C-alpha cells in the first residue's frame, strides 16, 4: 500500500438498503472532493451510489428485506450474496472497506473479510442500536470494525463504556435539513387560538409496524374526534405502503387525510400541533420540527418472546426507546409498549399536546435544546465529517504499512 499516493485510492462500499444508499452517495462526493478526484469506488449500492460512478456487484433489492419471515424466505440468496461480496472485497484488496447500516448483512461481510484479509481497514457507518438491544454486540464489533461513524451524539460514549470500536460522532443529516421541518409564519397556528388542531398519525415505515399499530391509532383518533370534531388528522404514508394504508383507513369511522410525497410530509410536519407515532427516526424529525408527540411500539412475536428472556440476556441499557429522550437524557416524550399502547392511553397522552398545556410546553422547550446537542462543533456537514474520519483511518493504515516495511 506504500504506492497509494501515486495511484487512485480504492474504497469499497457496501450498503444493504435505501437508507444506506442515501448516506453513501454524499460521502462518495466528499471523498472525491477530499482526494481531488484521485479515487475509485467498488461495492454494493443503490441508484444514488450508481449515479456517483459505482457499478454495484448485484442489485441491493436482493438483500433489502425486512422482517423475519421475509428474511427466511430469501435466506439462500442473502447467504450467497454475503460470500460473493466477501470474495469480491478480498480480490479487489481496497485501501478501505466502508460498511453502511444494515448490520445483518454488512457486518457478516466485514467479519469474513477481516478473517481472510485482516490488513484491510474497515469503517462502519451507522452504529447498530447496541444501547437498546444486545449490548454485547459492541465488544464483538471491535474485532472487525476499526472505526465506527455514529449519527447520534451519545453513541461514542456508549461504545466506550461497552468496549466497542473507536467511535466518532459525524452528525445527523436531519440537522442539515432542519429548515425543511420548521414552520414559516402562518404555517402552524398557535394551539388554543381557535383554529382546528392538527394531529399527525405516523404508524411506521414497515408493513409489520403499520399492521400492529393502526388499530390502536384508529381507536385513539375516534376518542379524540368525539371530543374535538374539528380535529384534523393527517397521515403521511410511505409510498410502498400506500395501498395497504389506504385499504386499512378506509374502514375507519374518521378516516385521516393521507399525505404522499416528501413535500407533502414536510408540509404536514410544519402544520401539526401534535403527533401519534411509531418509534424510530420519525421521533427525531418531529422533535426537530417542534411537534410534541406520544410514541408507541409493539414487538412482533419473535422479539416479544426474546424479551421474556431479559433476565438471562440483557436487552436494553437505556431507560427509553425514543431517540429525543435518549439524546436529551430526559424522558420528556411519553412512550407506550405493547399492551400499554391502547387507544385510551394514547388518546390521554395526545389530548394535552393539542392545547397550550404544561405537557406541551415541556416537550417543546426540551426539543429546542436538540440543535446544539446534535450539531458538530466544527459545523461540518455529515458527509464531509464522515469522509474526513474515514480518510484519516486510511492514512493511519498507510503509515503503519510503511513503518513495518
């Protein structure tokens, strides 16, 4: 690797689904800028990465599956793609391997690459949720990930405490888009000003989530509409789930207005007074938008049974599953798990958030602190910081190689 400066840097990047593709493409742009174009890319990626010049080893649709039954149904192909990826990485002998999100796939590749080609530096981009589920993964990850790029500010300390790999917070893209979520004058009326309150219903981005939560969300909406007939209910729908959601809400006594497209979703966030949402990144989007919320999540049958083994296998190392709560270090957002996520409890939690109430003010005031907590001190963009840290690891590897020569 001592001739790296004379030849283009080779970076191998692997993503497992669209969310990874969204992170990888701007990182590729930043890597290209920082190397003055003296760089080549190989790997597995989606449309955005292909637009940046990557010829994907195979379509990511082959491995972008969610849910236990879907994974089992495609398991032979997924296993084949793992070994195909490993073979290709080892044959390419890149200066850096970057694995992005989708740990069930990307980390299985990295483990095998480390065994066959231990000299290849490995960067992981997006930490698995070791702070919430199977914390022992952090220490195991240190064996095959040389540096981890975290998108949540508390994750470096979590990995330090759990014995995980060296970890750097590189920022979160939502902070760069904060202006898209925040209302301009007149877009969100003051609560209690006499105008109809607006409630967002966000049942999740996966079919299994939507199926588990919609019935209880419907019951909560029925209770709230009985009390406030003027309540306006908006449901931003993920495009691939739109037919399923339309079919489900058609049976509601008070069907919500379904919102489609990114522009429609952002407009809905800017107008909303409160939200009833599934757990996930959407809670952070709502907080950045200044929308108080109640969060619900229901485990599927598989994870519910594993949860029963908690006294034998610790699952959670945090007191909340809501991202704004974890970042703030304060449980300001109420959350409801499994049987607690029933219509009456959800309605009771949302009701005060639609008015100018102490419950609403507590959340809104807490959310105002998130910007500072999630912004990088340097003010750098997420992709630029990710590229800077990753290239630093490559340089360290080159120096070590030269010193041992």
